[in-house]
């Protein structure tokens, strides 16, 4: 896992990211250090952070970002969002790193993994019925599979698709990877002695599952930050990429961050922002002055208490309904007062302070918040998934992307040529 922070006011945006990456090998876990913060351009004040899955289609994110940077060259865009859109367009353009063969392998892995989840649901239902003493015949197993497939289809159809999928994308996936999908679905359905109709139904939900934005999927998150040529103030733009199929990037945008992440909006709801990514609970507690889980627990308890009062005190259904309505109003008022208190006493003063901070203090705050998250993980019984050196960068309109702290896998004083050739065309250095 990861802890990353963006702190911005009208003068600059500071980015900080830890270095720890956790990889699972069957039942074991291994941690190692990786780069998660990069300059997206050598010629423009734009940076990018990554979190979540450390690879996309089997290619390390660091390799992908640096390959894109070479492709971008000296091109600049009027708005920060232009860089994010160009990056997504480049991903879908099937560069040699993300070839069509890798895209086919991605679809194969998705279908195989999805069918394993589906199979486990069927097996769980079969075991549950056997535990109850119900007779489980082959016909009954097929009925269970049909029920699971129908339920899954309804659930998938209710979910939103990934952003900007082209018209007819599902048919294109079905036709392009027909043999691959039929092979895997045929193997699964034959296990339950199903027929062609059932196999087609399973194949259909495999295609649906690929196109739908499901929170259970392991994605690679990206945060692009900085300035376009027409941006007077810094901008954040966040999105997550699941994979690439037939040249189409399967991605979703972070509406909450992107809605408020442009300080060029006038009027803007906030004069500054402190935005955590990945493991964000510690930073939210710091900003709001209260743990979000504790706040949710308090709200649930108050709601249950009000319902009990309405049930006990009500002599008639009309009275109970009246008391429940009063309880809902009181609960809403309580939540509003808590939100107002948080804004007036915690988040509001903090944001106002950040809005007038010198740019170097923005970077110190971003680094400290990452370290605070690492300390919290270290002092808990949780697995330490945040740690290692913290990389810190500051981006301003005039000075561009500036490293304040950066780990290197080599001794900088022994490699002056490395830094001297930074702006050489086609150079892919370690920053």
C-alpha cells in the first residue's frame, strides 16, 4: 500500500510519497522500495504520483511514466487536464511497452480471475446446501450456477461503465477475444455439466465485468498535478486505470478530487487543499480532528438510539411515525452541528493556514503527513505498508518541478554525467 499527499495553495503544489511497496506471493508478502513520484515533463511544471497496483499490464508504472515523458518531449498544454488526457490517450495508442499481446494477456487474466470468483460463489452455495442436508444433484448444481449468473448479471448491469468507452465496445471485446473467452467459460461450465446457453450467459457476464467500474478490482491510481500554460494556480487531476483492451483504456476519474482540485475556479470553495491518496485515514483524522470511523460509529449509535426511543415511547403507529420523523430531524441537526464544528475548529483554520504558507512549508507539511501515516502503521498491529524514504517535490508556475527530497539507487556525486544529460532527447533518467 501507499501514503501520498498533495498540499496546494495558490502559489504552489507540494507532493510527497512514501517508498514502500507490498507484493503478495501466494500466502506470503514481500516489501521493497519503489519510486512513486515523478516529473511528468522535463519542460513543463507537471508531476505525477502513482499508487495501488505497481504495474499495468505487467509493466512497472515507473517504466511507463518515463516512456511517456520521452513521447511528450517539449509539448505543453494550456490546462493541467490536457496532460492527463494525453497520458491516457498515449496508453491506449498501444506503445511497444503495452502491446496488443499484453492487452490479450490482461483480458485472459481478468476472465480467469473473474471465473474463479464466480466458481467460489457457486461452490460456497453448494456446500451450504449440503450442510443443511439438502440433496445436491447435478441438475440442482446447474440451477445454483444459473442463479449466481443471473444475480451477477443484475449487479453488473447496475454498475457504471468506465469513462468514455466507445460505442459498441462490449461487442468489440466479445468478437476480439471470442476464442479466449469461450475456452475459459467452456471449461468452467463443463465442470457443472452445463449447456451452451449457460456458457453464453457466463461469457456475457465476463464481458460485462471487464467493462464495469467495480471497486473490487486492483487498479493503478494516478495523480497529475501542476500547471498548464494558461493555469495561474495549481491543479490536481486524479484517475485510476484498471487495464487496456483493444486499445481502449479502462479508467475512472476521481470526481471528488477533480471537482475541487482546480484552484483556478472562481469562486473556489477553498483557498487551499490537503488531499491524501491511498491510505488516507490518518490525514483525514489530522484535518478533521476526529477519526472518520469513530464519527460513523457515533452516527450509527445515535440513529439506533432514536429508533429505540420512538418504538418504546410510541403507543400507536401514528405516534411512532411522528417520533421517528422527529428523530430523523434531530439526527440530521446533530450531524450538521458536528460538520459545522469540524469546519470551524479544525479543517477551516488548517486550510486557512495552508492558504498563506510559504511554498517550502507546503513541502514540509506534505512530508510530515506521510511520516505521520507511517508512524501510525508502525505503532499499530497492522502490517507496515507505509514506510521507506519519503520523496518530496514542489511545483511552482515559475520554477517548475523541483525535487526537495529524492532517493537514488546510486551515489549522485559519482554520476555527474547522469544529471548533465537530463534534457537530452530520449533520455530516461531516474527522476
